[in-house]
C-alpha cells in the first residue's frame, strides 16, 4: 500500500497540472506572482519527490517511477515557462501600438484611414496555443501510458517470479507427499509382517503347550 506522502504528491501534481492546462487553454496572460506561485508548487513537488526517492522501499517506489515523476516535474516547468505573461503581452502591445500608429499615419497621408488590428492573426495565435495544449496533453497521456506499461511489466515480472516460486513449492510438496506415501507403505508392510510373525509365534506356543500337556498326561498315566 502506498504511503500518505506518496498519495499527497500525486494529489498535488494533479492539481498543479490541471491548473496549468486550464490557464494555457484560456490563453489569458498571467502576472509574475502567478508564475512564481506555479514555480513554488513545482518546487514543492520536486522536494517531496526527493524525500520519496530517499526512502524508496518505505514508500514502495521503484527507480523507474522516480525517473518518470522527475520527467513530469520537468514538463510542468516547461509548461509554466510557456504560459503567456503580462510582460510579454505588454511588450507585444507596445510594438503593435507603435506599428498601428505608423500605419495610421501612413494611411492618413494616403487618404485611407484604418488600424493594424488583425483578427486573423489573433485567431491563428489562439489556434497555435490550442494546438500546443493538445500536443502537451497528448505528451502527458503518452507519458502516463508509458508509466502504466512499466507498471504492468513490473507486475508481470513479479507474477512470473511468484508463479515460479509457487511451482517450486508445489514440486517440493509433491516430492514430500510421495516420500510420505512410500514411508506409509513401508510401515504398513512392516506392520503386516509383524502381525504375521506374532500370529505364528502364538501358534507355535499353543502347539508347544499342547505337546507339553500331552507329555505330562502320558507320564501321569504311565506312573499308574
């Protein structure tokens, strides 16, 4: 059974992962404080994983599971760095405002007024973000599937070892039963032989007693 710390790590990882995926799917820029909060949560996951890795037998974790969870933490850091933040949004906004001002001046000089806002570019950016999110989700699913396959392989190896051990125990048990059966048969034969010899001794004793009595009777009759 997994330890409480192991369960707590899994729960915290799920919460952090879902929050990151939801924030990325929304496409809304986040502040520096939110980024620091995510990085702090990821650092706590990393510290908890180190504690789990230091006592793998106590927490029932294999080295492969430790490596897998470290990969998951690294993926969370990459997702956190890929989140759109306020600084990048402001810089892109300033560049777009400057380009729009230059565009408006040029358009006013040419007599065609307008702005540099492009809905197509915005929609393309959203599609790119969604495609990245879907790719990230698929990568996480592949990692989870790989971890599940590793667990199944380890369980299959354990079952194979357990089956081999049980086969050895069954073979030893069969040998023990066979030896006990032979011993019982030998004891039964010895008891039968002893019984036959006892009956023969009793018959001999009866015959000897009868002969002795006949001899005594003959002596008594002769003396008369």
